[in-house]
C-alpha cells in the first residue's frame, strides 16, 4: 500500500509540473502577443550589444553572388544602425535574411513576391501574429550563425556507429548467455556495461557543444508543421516547398528527443529522467542518434539552406511590414525607370524629426556649404534610400524614381594603421575602387563622395579632385559629391548640377535650415563659427582679415 501511495505522489508531482509548464507557456504566449500588438507601428524596442550582431551576417557570407554592398559603403552609411532600426525579427533565420537583403540590392525590378507578402502582413494582423509566434518558437541560437555551427560540425571526428552497435550486440549476447551460464554471462554483462559507461562519458563531452546546432535545426524543421496550418495563397508556394523539403528530414526528427531532451543528463532528480539517463549511458542511444543526425545534416545541407532561406524571407517580409508601419505616411514604393535620380522629400531613417529634401538630377551633383550645414547627412540620406529602394522596396519620402544602381561611397574614411596607409592613401584607394567598378560590367554606378581628397594640400586637391570628378562623370556613373572647395563649382559646372547648404551665423549663435538650395554657396562662415564657440575676438578678426585679403588680392603675403 505504501508503495502505491509513493507512486501516486510521484505521478501527481509529474502531472502538476506538466500542468504548471503549460500554464507558464500560455502566459508567456499571451504576453508576447500583447507586446507584438503594442509594438506594431512603432520603433523596435531592442538594446543591441556588439555580440547581438555577430551572427546576422551568416546567410550573407554564405551567399556571396552578384552585386553586394561592400564593407566601406556599409560602414560609411552606418548601415548596422539602419538594420537595427528595421529589425523586428524573432528568429536568427529572419535576422540573417534581412541583413542579406540590405547587403544585396536587387539589380532587376522583381519585387512582386516580397510585395505580396508585405501587403498580407500589413493587412492581416492574425496571420502576421501566428507566423511571428512560430518564429518566436524557433528563436536564436547564440551569438554565432547556424552556418558557423554547421561549418564547425565538419570538425567532428569519427561519427560512425559501428563500435556502438558492436557493443550493443555484446551486451545482448551477455544477457542471453547468462541464461546458460549465469556467472560468466553476468560477469560479461557487467564488463560490457562498465565499458559502455566509461566510453559514454568520454564521448558525451565531445558532442554536447554541437547540440545547440541540432536543437536550432530541429526547431526550424518542426516549424514547417506550424506553417502548414496557415492557409493563404500568398504563402501557398513557400509552404508547399517547405513541406516537400521536410520529407528529407523525417528520420532526422524521429526519436530526436532522446538526444535533445532538455532533461538529458541534467540531474533533475526525476525518477523517469534518471532511468532514461542510465539507459543512455548503457545503450549509447543518444550518441547513436547524434551520429545519424550528423550524417543527415552533412548530406542535406542544401535542403537545410533552402529551409533557412524560405523561412528567413517570410520573416524578413514581416519585419519590412513593421518598418513601413512605423513610418506610416512617410514612405513610398520606388519606381525604377529612366536615367534621372528623382527623390521627393527624402528622409534619413535614423534622424528623429529629420528635415526632408528633394533632388532631381540626370547628371552628377556637387554640393558646397559650411561644416554642420547638412551636406554629409544629405549624401547619406540619398545613398541609404537608394539601398532601401533596391533591397526592401521601400523609400522614406514622398517619391522616388531612378534607375537600378550599383551603390558605392567614399565618406567616413580613416588612416589605416595596420596597412600603414595615410589618410590620403586610404582616400585614393577608396575612390579607385569606385572607378574600377564603373569600368566593369553591371548596372549604373551611383556613388557618394564626401570632401574629395581632403587629405592633401589645397592646390593639388583641387586639381586632382577636378579630374577625378570629371572621370566620375560618364555614361554609367552618377556621382553625388560634397566639398568645401568653392573653386570646384566653377571648374565642374558643365558636368555637375551645383547645390549648396548654408546657415546663418550671428554674434552668438549659428542656425541651419538643412534645406538644399540650387547654385554654389555664397557665404563662408568657418571663421565666424570660431567666435560663436568662444574663441578670442582678436583671433577671429585677424583670421577674417587674412581671408578677405586673400580673396581680394589673391596672395597670402598681400593679405597680411
């Protein structure tokens, strides 16, 4: 009787723990749904740390083909922060595919599929939430990409099961032999069992680091069943393809819990878990399953890659829908045609209450103006929106019509202490890569150059800058450049449309309207800014006198 009572208590404890787990899961699900509903149409609420971005380039690095945004341009435009602003993804697959999209602007106007998905997720909140919940179940792995883990799996040594099967046969034979000669059979059984346990702990430590990969792959594969329950013609082809690929992973999923159970060798104290742990130690069932799954991952890497691509593309579309909703009334679908860059009221995605600007040009654009007047921000605004147009088919503004481009920049450069290059060398290397790209095959090059050759003296800078910018005025190139050198506007007025930004400097303040204006800058305020920032009056007046004298007489000596 006492034994039955103990068993009933243990059973009741297990049932209660199970029910509490279900309750906690339901509560977490409701809280997530509430959070997703509340955040739709708002900026994503995530505090990124450096390690959070380490995995997002995984899909991109494993799919390097065609034109992609190079590291110089990506860093110039602070695209990591642009990515953060639009990342509403809940799984690593979605995050990695969204990053890949931004790094791979399309070179053909084929956005029909992604537009259908974005439209669906904008209009149907129920389907969007259902799919977001699926992706929340998939989740992330850790700071590394699934592709990094799969590459690391290649380092696994002997993944064969022959020895494990031999030991199992010996274990069974020892049990059978004990019926004929108990002493010898039992002794053999103990020897084989001890050998199995010793071998188990030696191998277990080697395979445990890889279980994170297996668990993530399992969650992705299992999610296909959940996708299958969603009925919508926009997702029909993707779901059909996922279901077809999942057939290749049927044996991968079978009995996987013996390896991937969260209670495996965890020391929970649960009698059932303890029993299962001993069975694993003696039979090596989880190690055998690990080796089977390993072979399937290595053999079916292409199919797994396709699953990650399809699921990632679906969640990236949700993220774009959320991004658009957060800029409701301030975004437009781009149009790709003609040879003119035509942007209406373009906005920078990272600047709160940003000032919008228009630009229409079929040539290049040369912009002058003082420091902090808005030149660099305007260049970045145009460049980022060109990338967004060809990647997520979204432009922040009221209108965008332009050709399809290959986009490059040379802006936020630094001395390269590792290569031993000065700032000037870094500059000319950066611009040379744009000229090389323009000479190659592909779409028109759209390039952005901030302060051309600022790393050298005035005379040589103006001479070299003039020739470089003339070289960037060719049939397959459109260049947007900013400069402090007013002289360039006269030298390049035939090749470039001239614009400027300016500000109003008073005795104790400086005000900028950040509006682009036609023509070259007509005012110089760099010296006046010294006074605004508290420099001695005599210093400011002497500097202004020198500048005025040089402009009048053309000589620094005469300016004194």
